[in-house]
């Protein structure tokens, strides 16, 4: 029985390591099986250097038609699993056709690799970077080994970071219908929102004509992933009874195109801003929701 089980195992073991693996920063990566592993972190334009070790099992002969290593940047849509779009593909030949009898080490280097997108694991899509070692063989299947790593691209803070005074219009509309922001308000009144889409430095006024006028303001327009979101909500006119007001921070993921577009929305944080009528001069303290997610490009 052990002989049958061993017959389906690969005749050699493959190990992939980075030259600076001990000193390079490691970050958590969630695998498809739900387990989290620590992998190396890189940035675009870095050189990826390391070595591949191939060790025949019990020193048995391994015949092959060549050994190669590939650096791949891939996008995979979960509704089309198994089909990858490779936006980055580099190959290095490690060995010519021959035979392996003992442990052998192959150094490799990919110099100044352009990795334009950050690694991303979403609801319907993932973007990943991998090293793929392939031992080509005749008559039997190739032997393949993967090593995944994470890419994060850092940029300096923008020199211009204007105030946003219009972004929460949609959020207010959602609150009005979904979270019952108002009591004793008819659907006709809810449908007659008044807003003034003005210049970037002018406020966005939202509300119900002659009943409720609200003004929203963000302290800036660009944030890093661990930033603090600071804003103000001004009640300019209140002539109806208010029940409550909540604030949600949502991440929206859109994949595909045309009729095959899939949109998923995830609530990252939710805060209760107000319970009852607004009080003149009251401000909500700043909060740090700390959402961490990558920019995967327009995929």
C-alpha cells in the first residue's frame, strides 16, 4: 500500500528561497484553504534574487527536458477560476535537458522588475505575484512548485490634498431610505432632495427643500490606509424630527465589464454619529477605522 502511495509522489523536492529572505520584511497572506502564512514583501522596480534547490528523493535519477523559473503577475476572477490574465511574465532558464542524481542549487535573478499593481485578495478577484519553477519531463507530468510573495507600492504624500465637500451625497440618500434617518417623512418628501453641486472648495448642500439642509465636509481628499478620517456635518436647517444618524465606511469592489460586471460592497466600519436631534456646537471626535486594502488597478 505504501508503494502505491509513493508512486504518485514527485521524484524530487523543490525549494525556492530569496537571497535576503532572513532580513526582508514578512507580511501575512491568506491562502485559498483559509490558512495564513508569512511571505516576503517587495516593491515595484526591486530586483528579486534567490536560489532554487532541487533534491531527488532517495537519490533516485530524475530525467528532465529542462528546468526554468518564471516570475508571474496574475489576475484571477473567482467566477472564472483557473483562467489567469498574466500582466507580468518573465522567464529564466536554469538547466538544459539532462539527469539529476543529487541535490543541486540554481541561482536566479530578476533585475528591476516592474510590478505596477499591488497584491490584492478580494471577494470576486485576486491579484498575485508568484515564482513558478517547472521541471519539464517526457511521458509523465511536469513537476511544478510555486512561491508567492506580496507587492506593495508606496508613494510620497500628495503635494495638493484639497478638502472634499460633496462626497457624502450618496451616503445621505442611503441613510434616508435604508436606515430611517427621518421619522414622519413621506416618500414624496424623501424623493425631493435638494443639493447644489458647486465648485471643489464650495460645500455640497443636501436635504429636503424647506425641511432639512445638511452640509458635508472632509478635511482632505486623499488618505493612506491607516489614516484618520476627519469631517464635519453641518445642519443648516432642521424642521423635521430626526431619529438617528450613522456613518459607514465601505469598500466597493467591481470586477468584469458590461453585463458581466460583479459588484460587492463590504462595510469596514460603522459609527453612530447622532441619536436624536442635532445639538448646536456638538462635534464627533475623529476615529481611526484602519482599513487595509490594496489598489489592484481597474480589474
